[in-house]
C-alpha cells in the first residue's frame, strides 16, 4: 500500500501532497453524490480511494480515468444548475462558475494521475495496466448508464437492496479488470478462459434455478424462458416476436465476432466440461459430415418445427416439453460424442446459434491468422482446439476454418508465435489487446445483469 511509502522518509513532500490532493478531490466528488442522495456512488468513491492507495499501475490508471469522468459529472451539474436557475429567474452565474472551476480542478487532477500511472507502469513493466483500467471504466460506465436510463432494474443487487446497485457496478468493474489481466497472459489464457466461462455459466444457472424456486427477483422479465441458445431463435419464431436476446447476440457478435461462442454463451461450458481432458480423436465419416451439415440441418428443422407448432395452435406446455426434450438430446450429444472424441461436438456439429454466430462473425473485424513461414507444424494448436478449427491444410493457407470461435487457446500454446489475432489496420499486439478489452468488458457486464 502507498500509505507505508508515504511514511517512509525517502518519500518526497511533493508526492505526499499529490496523494492528499487526489484524495481531497475524490472526497469532494463523493460529497457531491452524497448531497444528491446517490449513496451507492459514495460507496464506489470509497473503492476509488482504496485504488488510489494501491501501488499497482492499473489502479492508478483507473483513478485518473475516473477523475476525468468526474470532471464530466461536475460539468453536467454546472449546466443543470444554470438551466434550473434560469427557469426560476434566479442568479445562476456564480454557482455555475464554482462548479465549473471544480470540474476543471478535477480534470487536471485526473490528468496528473494518468501521467503518474503511465510512469509507474513503465517502472513496473505492467503492460496490461492501461488495458485493465480501460476495462474497469468501460464496465463501470456501461452499467452506470444502464442503471440510469433503462426503465427496469437490470442489476441483481438493486432488486434486493434498492439504491445499492452501484456497489455491484464497482464489483463488476473490478472483476472485468481482473479478468482482462488474466486473459492478457497468453501462457495462461487456455485455463483462465475456461474457468471464467464456467463461472459465468454457473452463475446463470444458479440464477435460473432460484427463479424456478420462486425467487422473482432473479427473473429479468418476470417469466422464465428455456435456457438454451437455440431457443433465442426458435422462441422468437414460436412467439412471432423477438425479445432483447437476439439483439444482444447481434451486437456482441459484431463487436467480438464468433467469440460469443467461447466466452459469452451460457450453454457451451457444458460441452467444454464433457470434452475436458480428452484427446482429440479422428471422427468417423458420419460425424465429419455432421461438422459440415449438422448445424444448418438443425437450424432449418428447428425453425420449421417452431413455425408449425405456432400455427397448429399447440399449447405452451407441450412446446416447453419439446424444448426440454431438445435440451436432453443436446446434453446426450455432449455426454456421448464430446467425451468420446474429445472435441466440442454439440457446439461444432449441432448448435444452430453457433452457426448463426459464425455467419455474423464474418462482419466483425477480427480474424485469426497463421504465419506459415514461422509455423513448424508441431500440431500443438490442433491438439488444443476443441472446435476442430485448425487443420494442416488450413495452417498451410495461413487461416483457420469458419467454425473458429477466437478462443485464443491456440495462441497460448504456439511456441513460434505463428498465430495471431488480427484487425485490419492495426498491429497484432494492439488488435489482441483491444479484443481482450471488449471481451472482458462484455463478460463482466453480462455477468452483472439479470440474464434470465
């Protein structure tokens, strides 16, 4: 902690004054939110104070970015005050000028904190410091404005303890920052990604189970839906209307490409668990055909079945029973095929949503590329790809197969650094960091919101 350093005789008076000034500005911002009865934001400012006392470069970056946002809040307050007083016919210039000065001071303090954080990151060699801070602020700002403008409560904690949803925002922002730091380490990405994905799915199904048991606060819309990705599409056809999920998947896919299938899908971890630790075995001819035609066939059959059930007037109870049967067959495919052959057979051969995400992923800027001149054909990437998206033929062409989910497991095991994540116009290192930032941010945002 920095407090110990401040007590050290070698710590300069200027550094101590800088720390005290930043604390004063943060406290002043907390007083502003306290006066507005935003008690949850006051708790967040306590967390920001704790980050300011940390010696980690990412924490300093976060404080600087937060204060720059605080400058915007003070500016908005100055404008609101001026507008209200002008409508009332009361003097407004003095109050607006005071708030404007506070905004400028807060912004300058934020800039100073950012410069200190940049210098500290170089000293510590913390390459992921800016990435983690950017993810923290992306998650915080997204959830803050979702809570502010969405007409119903998206945050779970807000449903149980009204007014304290912002505490969940801070925790989600810290978690997103933590996840980004882990995902940025190529050597650990394979293991880390799987664990984060399992945690994401576990929380979803715990929430779903509590909803079944009657805990209404766990339900986003007040009613349950079948928790299988295919029914994001099938359900819309059967109901003849769309809810928010198709649009969430669309936006996520445009931002991240097919990575939705390897980090944001709540059903995929079941397939990952079934295939975990299994050696990838050659597939018989029938399953090789399923890799090509299985998902289109299931997609077409499912849409036709949902359309027919809707128009013959089948009861909702019967439709739910058929949906449960579909879920059972999906789990059976995981247990029988994924465990037998090692790959994620349900996701790659039978999941229609995975096919749609692969199609939409072509609209995103992210591409996985193989440098064939650096590749020594060791086969490590093929052995870890549970989606069977890399073959000797695709490697020789410098590409991966369309069913790739950008999980980056292959990048972590490549000894020659021959595999990279690319975005047009950007260097591979920058592309990968932007991708990780978006992925960790969406992962944390989805985790924080009521999803069922």
